[in-house]
C-alpha cells in the first residue's frame, strides 16, 4: 500500500505551484492539467488588457484556490476508496470553483441523475461562456453608449 500523504505538504506545494500538490498525491495527470491550465490562463493575462486581463486573472485565482483545496482533500483521502471524489458536495463545490474543469468529475459521479448532470453541464457551461464574453460585451455596450 502506498505511503500516506501529508495534507499540509500537499496544500503548501499547490500554493507554491498549482498542480504540484496533485503530483505529490500521485495524481500526475490531474496535476499536469492544472499546471497547463494555469499556464494557459497566465498567457491570456499577458496578452489581454483592461477588463479582459482582470477576468482571466480571476479565473486563474479560482483555479489556483481550487487546486490548493483539492490537493489538501486528496491527501486526506489518500488510500480511501475513490467514491470520496464523487460525493455531491465535493463535485458541486468544484463546479462552482473551477466551472467546466470539474465537468468530467460530475459525469463520473454515480450520485447524480442524468437530468442533474445535463442541468449542471448547461448551467456551468453557460456561466463560463458568459464569464469569457462579459468583457467583450461590456466593451461593445460602452462603445454603443459613447457619443
């Protein structure tokens, strides 16, 4: 059986580099996805300006915070049956924190009906799309209002 993981160390590693705590918890694929997502969001922050930059910075912050929380929770549950990851409260909290990044977890969870899965998918995808389009729509509306 693998050695137990220290939740505080996993938390600290993800606080330093998002995804590093997941790699420490032997969840390399998840850790690499988080690292890649944060790097991608960081590039968007670099390329954007104004409200767009703030939007992507907020998205990066949310992904980073959720990576920290996930690393801690995963280390606590290390060696337990994987059902922990599919509990409704855990899945819903990740959907609210990281949006579409948590959709695979939703669809793998046996605790949601097909209708609930589709409902959450539509809500989360719509919110993410609105989150991405908000700066552009705001800019367009401001241009229409200016003389």
